[in-house]
C-alpha cells in the first residue's frame, strides 16, 4: 500500500487539496465555480431576453454539476433536490421553482422571461451555491 501511494499522484493531490481548503477556508474548486458564476451574472447586464434564458440554463447546469460532485442521489436535478435535506439546502423548494423556470425556458420556445424573473431565479441559485460553499 505504501509503495502504491508513493508511486501514484493521489497522495500528492489529496495533500494539496487539503492544504488548499485549509489555507483559503473555501472548498476546493470554488474559485472555478466563482468565475463561472460571475459570467452567468454578467449575462443579466446584456438586456437581452435570450441572455437571461441562457443565464438560467447555465445556473441550473452549474447547480446540477455541484449536486453530482457532492454525490446527491437521483437521476435528474429535481430528484437530487428532493433527496437533499433542508438543513443542507434551506431554499430547496425555491430551487425546485427555479428549475421549473429552466424547464420552461428549454422546452417552450414561446416562453417569455422578464429580467426581474431572471434576477429572482438567479438569486435563488446564488443562495444555494453559498449554502453549498461553491462560490
């Protein structure tokens, strides 16, 4: 076992992973999520409904990626949210509503999305990412 740990890069990765989390007091990879989140928020400044829709779909995809990374069980994001304890995601019900907006955006080409509705949905996603310590 010692030989295998010494010859693989796993031990080095685990060591630097722990050091990174300890020194920054943030979860590993949160910097990447933070940059991605800022790009999503920048879409709101465009004034374009299509950009609002894209921001919602990207935020939902980012949430799904986070839930998969944190090993929440379920096939869809809705199932993963249902299997999440309210203590982990206090705004779970609001996230389900934001996910429904995303589904309307994706499946209904005639769906109209106002800026204030997009801002509300993105605020819900942001609260979840903060709860999960992803941004």
